[in-house]
C-alpha cells in the first residue's frame, strides 16, 4: 500500500533515470516548467504574504500600497504568546485531535474488522448508513449536539468537542479501515485461531499488528480532520475549549495589531500542520489514492 | 464468525453512530416541523417552516449561488487538476518538492487558509491583488463589498483549497495507465491532444468521476471559507446554503431554528439522491462477497 504511495510521490524509476541521460532542455518542458512554477507561486502566495505581514513592524504592516523594505521583527509572535491564550487553544486543539483519533480507532477497528470479515445484509446496511452519515450536512448533527451539551452541562468542554468529532469521523474511519482489512487474507485469521487464539486474541495479537500502515493512515486522516475542524468547535465551544482555527477566525473582527497576532497564529499553525504532513506524507498519499480506488 | 462475536465487535461503533448521529438527525427533523428554540419543546406547526423556507427569496438566491459556485469550481478543479497531474507526472527529481508545495493548501484548516487568502485581497493588508491588477488597468476592485468580485475571490479560494485533492487523485490515476498503451497510440500516429482525449482520459474516467462527486459534495456544503472571505455575504447575495442555515438557526440566538432545520432536512434528501449509485455499488459488493 505504501509502496504505491511512494511511486506517486517520487514517480516511476525509468523517468528519474531517463532524465539524467538526456538532460538537454526542449521548448515544451520549458513551457510546462514555467507553468508549474507559476502554479507553485500562486499556491504559496497566501503564506508568503502572511509571513511578510506578520514580520513587519506594526506601523508599516498595514500600509497601502505595501511596504516591502523593512526590518523584520518577531514582535507579533511574542505578543501572540504573551497577550492571548494562544497556547491554551493550541493545547485544546492537540487534546481534541489526539483524543478523538485514539478513541475513534479503538471503537472503529473492531467494527471495521467485523464488517470486512462477515459480509451480509447487516454489514451492507451498516456500510450504507455510514456512507450516508459521512455526507450529512454538518449542522444537522451539530446543532442538536449543541442543545444536548447545554442540557448535560458539558458545553464548551474539550470532552464534548472530542466526543462529537469521534462520532462525526466514525463513518469515514470504518470505511477506510474496512477496505484495509478486506485486503488482508482471511487465512491469517484462520491460522491464528487453529494455533489456539480466540477470535479476539487473533485480532489483537496477529491481525492488528499486521495492519500497521492501514491504522496509521486512518489515524493520520482522523487527526488532520479533527485539527482542521472549524464548524463543530464554532457551535460546541465558547471561550474555554476554543481551538486554534476558531481563535484565528474570531480575531478577524478585531483591531489591526490583533490581526497581526492572528496572522502569526496562522503561520505557526501552518508550520505545525506542514511538519506533520511531511512526516506522514506516505500515509496521506496512500489514504487519498486508496479512497479513489473504489 | 459467530453471531455473538460479530455484535461484540460492532456494537461500540453502532452505539456511537446511532447515539451521536442518528438521534441528532431525528431531532433536526422534529425541529423542522416546529416553532421552537434550543432547550424548548416547541409547538408543532406542520409544514409551515417548509413553506416559508421554499418561498424565501433569500433561500432561493443562496441555492442558486451555491449551485453555480459548485459547478464552476468543479470544472476548474478537474481541468486544472488534470493538466497539473500530467505535468507533475512528467517531472523527475523535482516531483516530490512540487507535489509537497501543491499539497500545503489541502492539509491546513480551511478557515485558516481562507483567512490568509483574504489578506492577499484586503486593502488593510496592502491589497497585493489590486497592486498587481493596477499594473494592467486603473480599475480598483472592491473584493469584499461588490457582488461579482467577491464571488470570484471566493471561487478562487475554493479552487485553491480543492485543487491539491483533485491533482493527487488524477495523478494516482495516471500512474495506473499502462505505458504500452500510450506508446502504441504514439506509433499509430495519435497527437498529444488525441492521446489525452481518446486514450488517457477514458482509462481514468473512474477517477475523474470520483473527483467530481467529492468536489460537488464539498462545495455544496461550503461554510468555513466564507467567514473570512465574505463578511457581507447576505448583502451581496453570496450566502451559501450552509451559511444561510447558520444565520437562521444559530446566529443571534437561533430565532429561526425551525426554518434552519428545514434546510438541513432538504439537504439530507438531496444528498441521498446523489448517493444512490454508491449505495447500489455497496449493495452489490456486499451480496457478491
């Protein structure tokens, strides 16, 4: 599975080697190279501009037309750390993302295994329900959750937000994990059970360890989805359990120096996510291209 | 697998999905038939909310805007995604770097990406977009207060956010097209355009369809991107269906919770219709296995 992802990231071997032999550039590759360069700049432009804006001293940061010659400063980052609860929001985001990913895996793995190994009408109906749940309008479930969390007195807690995300991401995770289990031959289960394992022991000791890359892939996506979420924390949190994306969005209506802090927060968050994506790139690409395989 | 084992394995997941998804949906349907607010029992009003929603011109224009946005973004994302996938597929050593750069906008939160995107156009942040446009014309574009410039900016942002997904899926598709077929077409005298239109595209049509359906579903529920990009959405007529729902059912204490719930119910019905081919596939797969 990850071998296919590697091929997508690095490209076929012949291509890499052929290039080395005839390195003379032609007109067409020049044109496509230029086009790709423009696309890359356009994709990066928002990050570059934000980075410039937040490293400018406050008096020129919002000048129009923009000032490009300036002495870079990290003041916005210092202010972000000292005058706002940014680190608290970062901790909230981390707790919710990690917690909901782990719980979703613990609940989703056995279910996905059962769905893969015991096809039939019950499994088919559950998979269809999961498909429907996955494409629901978010407000249709989050607004009732808002009412429920107020009634239970858990509104604005990381617990309520995490529980909501476990449920919201459950359909996606059982589908993804089920597709990985299906690829694992059933003989492995049988061999383990002949050797004296019960069904649950076989799952825990033999099958789940063999599913390593699949579990990592599902985990990477659930973590990313929870980290990216804006709508759910917007409804289910207030001030205490706020997450970073929500914090950045609520800073928008504020005064200009606070906008610079929001920009600093955006840059920090982007840095973190890109670092995570870089480490997990194989699993990200594997999960994405596997989803298309259906 | 024994029946008892099956249910033990599957029950926690069912419990979560039914308790935290199905019951809320039931509540939404109930709300759609009532004059109600959060925490209240409310009074039953029949289909009154449905009539009001379907005759509200603001809802009508939000449907039109959302559908138009979805279709135009889908076309751009597929065409541009395909071109990019082909170009990236021909790259050698630069490939991982270019791929990495293009994927950044996919992994960051939508609302954060849209915030940074909006600053490219924001006069308060130096208005880079207008500086660039100023090189060609004298026209000063009001990106946030004029309807069409705002629409274009929102569309560009969604393309920016969805392009990586489309490109990556199509790239995975291109990887699966056997080189022999392309070589054979070359020998038979097919030109570049002919090869793409008659050989490569038909063999990855499954991938193109997948990108189309995911793009449609994602753009139909666009919400996050509009918070930073369209602060005047209601005034400009640039409200999406999801934003309309939010404004009705949650903003200012959710005075129109019933009306907002109607939109949720209608959206669920539309999604169900769109899912029919996938539901049929799943049924078939489950039967044959």
